[in-house]
C-alpha cells in the first residue's frame, strides 16, 4: 500500500502545482480565487497522506467547499492567458471538474483494494473531499453555461430557480 500512498501524495502535489499555475496564468479573473483554494486543499491532502505513510498522527478535517497508475494532472494543458490557449471560465471549470472526477475514480479503486480500516477511512475521506471539489466546479460551470445560453427576456418564460 505504500506505493499507492506515495502515488497519491505525488498526485495531490501535482494537483497543487497545477492549480497554482492556473491561478498565476489567470490572474485578475474569478478563476484565480478558485484555483488558489483548490491548490491549498490539494496541499492539505498531500500532508495528510504523507503523515499516514510515515506513521505520524493526522486528522481528517472536513472542509466546506489512477487506477491506471497515472496522475490526472500529468500532461494537463495550461488554461492560461497566453492569447492562444485561453479557455472560457465555463470550459475551465468543466475541465477541472473532470480532473476531480478522475481523482474520485482513482481513490475509489484504492478504497476497494484497501486492506485495513485506517486506509479505508483515509480513502473515504479523500473521496468525500474530491466530491466537494467536483460539485463546486460543476456548479460553477453550470451557472456560467446557463448565463451563456439564456437568451430570453428575464421578465418572460419559465426558468429554473437558482
């Protein structure tokens, strides 16, 4: 299981670096705050798993917000403001939500292979955390999609409640 834990530490640190890079590339946009928050979360997850790997005590604190052996962040394209590869906020949040879903899938696979209660508890916690990230990103993408797609007059028509 130590190899799996080291893989997860590496993946969480790659996630932190990825979100920090995206925050830097998208300065002065709403994406910056979301990426900084997610980077801090990924770093905290890496610290928890590192403590577990090294046999140190750790706390699984709740926050509010691969099975293939490959991190979901390896080879991920930058979503920056270089003028050629800039994505819309909607596209950014949708892609980031998919990365969180990929993490959920990897942790679910690890949970199925866990051979003791402490490991199961750790993976259940990480799955819950990544699900919170997924929901946040998915809801942000949905709100932006709705704003992009809504062409009717606000006074008329049937609309979903926010």
